[in-house]
């Protein structure tokens, strides 16, 4: 009995930590989503059945923000995986001062998101930002990069990609270093070129690391808040508003804590569904390869 319980006892501190940090807040949100808790109730939770969930299903702004969040996450994730793979392959090569180069590449990821977003907001400032100063120096006119929905969304994605691509590259670099050099040497002796080695050896062995990076970044991108709050505030005209920002506005600006909790749980369900979809696709892909 003691031997059987020993693994559980060793895991108990970690399980208690997960329960305190994750499970308890989730249960609290679930309870709050069934309450009317706003300035109209004096911030006192009052049971209202499923009124918050009915409101969520009929809330056009929630579904608009969900679509915008999905688009942001999908484009950001695709670019980060492609650029992260290219960067990892480059940093895996025996370059001069490779250690210094690896440290420099990680700087954007090490910066706090708020600081990075403020930096991008300054770069894109109209008309005094460095980018507009460069355009004016070349004879052009200053442009409001954060004043139109299309360019604002584009630079929001670019800012996210710039910051988090090093994180993806770091995970994939660890995977590349775990691939035995003998396997690549064997393919070289067979006459396989760089692209063949990438397709036949590197990508299959790197698949678990690609999946891990994709899951991490998918969850983070779907929950994006601080980048959009600082860089665009969700504008112009809510065109870059995310679900995280919408939940924040309902809770902290409009003091509707019951509905804010409902939005957060809706976002949590969305993350779970997409994560499950990614895992199912990965399982199916592995099954076909076998």
C-alpha cells in the first residue's frame, strides 16, 4: 500500500498548487457566471440562473471579438512557427559567436509585453514616431498606422510575432539538438540534399516540439490582452478587440463581474476546443505516418 501511494504523495504538493492556482479560480468563475454581480446589484452576487449565458449567446460583440481573436491567433501562430523553425535551423548551425547570437535573439521574448507594446506604439506614432520620420525624410507624408483597422491589425500581429518567435525558436532549437548527428550523416552518405534531410529527418523528429510550441502559443494568443490593451486599446472601432480585453472591459470598466466571468469561461471553452482539435489532428497525422 505504501509503495502504491508513494507516487501520489510525491505529486501531492504539485496537485495542490495546480488546484489553488487553476482549479479554484475556474470554479469561482463558474459560480460567478451564474450570478448577477454589477453596479445594479450593488456588486452583491445575486443568482440569475443562466441569464449571463443567454446574453453571451446573443452578444454580437462577443462573437465578433471571438472571430477577431481566432484570426489573430491563427495568423500569429503560423508566422511564428515558420519563422521560429527558420531561426532555430540558423542558430543550430556552427556560426561564429553563436552563444552571443542566441542570447541576442532572445531579447524580444525577455522584454515585458507592456514595455514592448509601448515601444511599438512609439515607433508607429503619427507623426513623430521613427517610422513616420523615416517616411517623411524620404519625401513621403506621415501615415496613421494605428488609425485604420487594416494597418492596426497588421502591426498588432507583427508586434506579437516579433516578441514570441524567439520563444518558438528556443523550443525548436532544443528539439534540433536532441536529433542524433549520426542520422543526418547517414542521409548525407545516401546523397540526400538539405531539403530532403529537412523533410525526411528533421521535421518528423521535430514534430513533438512543433506541437508543444503550437499548443503554448495557441493558448497564449487566444488569451491575448496586454499587447492589445497597450498598443491599440482594442481600436479603432473595436477592430482589434480580443476576448480577454472584452472580459476586462466588462469587469473593470463596466463593473459587470458576472458577465465578465461568463466571457472568460467562454474563452476558456474556446481554448479547450481548439487545443483538442490540434491534438486530434496530430494524432491522425501520426497514425497515417505509421
